[in-house]
C-alpha cells in the first residue's frame, strides 16, 4: 500500500518491491578457472570502438593491452589470459549481432599471473594524472551501464563537483556481486573512492547501501574507520531503503539528499558524481599496480544453477564455460539472462563472452517461466498500478495505450517518454500483463531514429 | 539445448486481473449474505437471476464479438452482484434479467469489453431500468419481514411484460402501512421524516427499507483498500466531499436540510462510493484525478438529492463522473520526476539524510543554486554549520 510507503519514510515515491531472491548473499567470492579460450569483444562499453593492436599468432601475457584508441570516449582492453591470439574477427555478441572480437587461446601451463603492469606512485598525482591512469586501466562502470569511468569522473569545465556518491544499492533481485565486494573488498573500495575523490575534486564521499545489506554497511564503516582521516575529505556510509530501482542514480540521490535531479540533467549539475562500488573497488586494486581490467566479479545464480555464487571471472570467458562450471543443468528449456531479472538481457547464444558491464548471469528454468507464459493479456483496466509504481512519475497506462496506436510522437512530446529509463516496474506490476516497457523501448528507438533522420 | 529470448523484465508481479476481480467478488459476499438475511428469498432470487443474466450476456458477446476477457475473469459477476444490490429486493425478476442484459450489452460489450467501458456497466443497467420501469424501481419493501424465508415478495414473480402485483395489499395483510415501503431518503424528501444516522449505519433496527448495512460495506471496502484491490482515494474523496457539502448546507439552514450523517449513510452513497465509483476502468488512472473525480461525485450526489425531483442521486452522480473521467485525466497527468516545483527550484525535500552541499563549501564553489541547508541531529557535525546558524 502506497500510504504505508509514505509512513515508512521511503525516500523516493513509487517503485516496486520484487522478491529479493539474493541466494548468494552469504557465499564468499570464489575464483573461476581460466577457460581454454577467451573472446574479447572490441565494443564492451558506451562510446567508440577501440581497434586491435595485436596480430593473429602473437603471444600475449595477461594484462597486456590488446586494443586501444585515442578517442576520449573509449577505453583500451587488456588480455585476460596469457596465451596466443588465435583469431580476430566476428563472433556472436551479447546484443545479438556478431561483433568484432579478439579470440585468445590460453596456454594451459601458464600461471596466469598478471605479468604486465606499470606501477605508478599516485600519492602525489594530480587529478589529471589519476584520470589518465584510470583511462589506462580500461575501466568502465561495472554496475551494468558500462560507461567509461574516466569520462564519468571528468568534471566539465563550467561545473564543480563536491560530492562523490558511491552506489552500493544493488536493487536488482538475485544479484549480490556488489554486496560481496563491499563485504570482502571494502578496503580496496575506500582506496578507489579516495582516487575518485582526487580525480573529481570532491570533498565528500557517501556510500549508499540498501538496508537489506547491514553486513555490507558494517564492513564499509569498519574500512572507513581503518582508513582514518583521509586528506581527500570525509567518507560516510549510509543506509537507504530497499526498493527497486533504488540503484538508479537519480533515485539514490533522492534518497540521500532529498533532491530531484532536474529532468534532462546529470548529477554533475548538482555537483555530484555517482559511481558503483564494484568499479571503485576494482580501481583501488588496479590503479596502484597500474594494471588493466582483466577480470570482474559476476553473480552466477538463479533456480537453474547448482552452485550459485559470486565468481571472479576472467573477461571474455564464454558463457557456456561459466555455466558448466557453476553447474547449470542442461536439458531443461531455460532462459539465460545477462544482468538482473528486471533489466537484464536474455542471451541469444551460450557462445557469448562475459564482458565488462555484466554483473550477473541468471539462469531461469522452464517452470519458473511457465507461469508468465500462461498469463492472459487483457486490455488496460486502468487500475493505476503502473502510475503508482513508475519511479519517474510517468503515466505508463496512457503511454501504453498510445503505443498500441503507434502515436510515438505524442508519447514523446506530451507524455515525457524521454524520461523513461526502462526500469520495468510498469510491466512488473501490470495485472493485465501488457508489455508496457517493451513497447516503450520500441517507441524510444523509433523516436531516436526519427531524430537522427531529421 | 534451447534457450529462450524474452525482453526484460523477466519476472512478473503476483497481481492479475482475475485476482483483483476475484477479491472484489469475495469482499461482496458478506454484503450479499446480509442482504439475503434482510429480505429473504426474493433477494436471493434477484441476486442469482441478475448475475446469471450478466454472465450469459457476457459469454454471448465475448464469443460473438471476439472481445478479450471471459466470464472467468469475474468482472461480469461484480456487475451482476452490484446491480442486484442496487435495485429493490422485490424488483420483478424478468426486469432484473433485462437490467443485467442491458448492463453488459450496452454498458460494456458495446464499447469493446473489459477495460474499454466508459460507464460503470451496473449503473448503465440500473439507469436503463429506472427509465423503463420507474414504478417498479421505486417500490421498496420493509426489511426483516416475518416469513421472508418462506415466501417471495409478490412483485418478484411478475410475468414478463405484465404489470407486477401491487405490494400495498400484501403489506397491509402483514399489518404494515403504505409508508413502510418507502426508503429513508424518500421519506425525508417527500414526507419530511428523518431516521437517525446510527440506525442507518447498521440497517438492523426496525423494518427500514434500506440496502445492506453501510457499516458492513465500509468494513469490506476497508479490506479491499488495505489489500490495494481498490484505491482508497476515491471513496475518501466522495464521502469527504459529500459530507462537507451536506454539512455546509446543514450549517446554513438546519431546518431545511438533514444532518450530514443522514446524507452519508442513507441511500446508496456508501455502496456507490466504495464499490461503484471505484470501478477501475471508468475512474481516472491518475492519483490527483481520483481526488477530483471523487469530489465531483460527492458534490453532485448532494446537489441531486437536495435540489432535484429525485430522492436518490448517487447513480447519476457517478455516471456523470464517469463521463468526466477522460477530461479529468487530461488535466491531472502526474508530474515527472525532475519536473516538480521542488526540482525546478533546486530545493531539497524535508528529512533528507545529508545536506546537498558539505557545510564548508562556499556558495560560489557549489556552482549551482544553494538550497536551504538541512541537518539532522545524528549526522556528522560540521563546525562551520554552527557558525552560520
């Protein structure tokens, strides 16, 4: 009941409470073995595609750069395994179409240690030096959006940043990789936070953690007190209410500061930069050693996985290898989702690799999906569930009816379609089983294409 | 092995249309049982016949017209039960069947079935029979008559297309005067007799010609609202606005107008506010619109009751509210996140965990508009803040 939400003091209005299903919240992070072959797609992030700087047949060591570009909105890639480059060309991509990839065959006898690195002394480095160092690690947002981190931490000339918000919400059901990183790698995360504060010039960092992860809060607070007074400024950790989509940066800032980011604006317009805890923990480890991003923590979970858990997976590991290791039973008709169940993408093939922005692999069994298949679709009965759960305050009911009539221009001009960030709350709650957010994706794509055509 | 591809979200909430409708039907059950207890066999027959007529019509049009929905979604059951509860218990059964047919055929199927109807189907059916059979719909019988479980009210069994048997004679035989069959609202309107509000609330005392107890309806409605199968805003707005209007008029001239509690608990206002005006398809989808819609219905109800020739106004008030719904929705679209007045002014909401800017940042450094700084007592202390304030 939304009235109860008000009395509970939930910070942003609306949103939903899907069952959390965090099966792996108390299992330690484990390491996945190295696969015989890794596939590194050249485009794993938002921005320009870097080009390969290795040749077929060339030997690479783990951590060595294999693709780079001078374009600012892009990141280099590093070899995830020691081995030999076997193939450069098209391979199945996460989004469906085949994409340019580098395939590296791992040497079975290699120790797979990080052999490449340019340790730097960053103790006295300026903000610009740190940004350059971050760029060299090939870091992108590990929360899912995969936006290049150095670009995110770069403050535009006319703006000033005073606060770094560290996003430890992880509001998607099933996923626990950020949770485990906060519990086990809190010190690395604080180190990364300090670098990010120096890069942006922020004097305050606030870690926002959903209140279903009290152990993460305790671990982060302990790490803050271990770090003591840091010259960069103050670091706090704060609980925010558990609610989907609390992990969206606009919602998190609303929860912490009680302010709405003006429509169309970025957090930087309020002097804030938001970063994911996993990103900062990885930065804390990689930056002092001057290494590249070659692995990440991925939650492998779902009813179809025998050994669910958070695994350190070398980037480029094929999904098939990951699932075989985690024990996903074969024969059953099933769905493999990359990311969380609310916003994740269904994998089209098991040959696609783990990429930088992939926070989870969720395996759903047939019987879990059968109920959704059996649901009948009704016309909109205007129950207003979607209106009361849209975190952006849109009217999905009206938008859905317009989408059915293909009135895309009207949706964009009068009903604020552009504000929709596709969290899926409307489809989740719709009792008529109308594919609302799916229609909005189509509508947004059509509007984008129209805008480009003009 | 095959893997399937779907578009996110991959999980789905529990709620379905069938579930909502089923819960509304369950919550109507105590009300129906009480109604049968009040009026006996005739009430039971009326409930069954009207609901069956609605279901048969729904089945026919769904099959013929290829509309979505079916009798399995329970929406036609709700229409039937509400329609039966809103007509007199002694209403001729064949007329009840006509009302049920009209409710679904003209009120729902004509517009395209579930979700597309503009007016509440039960009220469309009732409005039709009110116009077609004005005498029958005005002849109420007293409740708790002796022998109500062994004989029907004679008018119930009227032969189709014939005048129903008069109930005045039948009531006389039971030692009731003609006035006993008038509803409290009609008694007040035409004879100036006022019933106490507490008697109306329970419907238990005497042989009043009233519908099911408003207290019971409120209870069932509270259950629905608590489980969120019904929006609490609409009944609150209707009862609030009707009560306020009635209270204002009562304060102006207590001799001319009854007290506001009589207004609230008499007639079909409670049933209409809780079960009929809240019909999802015909009420606004926007939260702000629900308040406007409810307020409009409450106001119209009181105006029709006081200033028109009719004793009861809930039905027309709701139908008018239904008609105004698209317009209300148009002017009450929700404000998107980041476009509210607070966001435009750059002001923070009360009770936030942290101030927008660290206390020691100067206004120039902040670069953006500086909101009023708000601090909570348990938050990290900053010395500059104390100096400022």
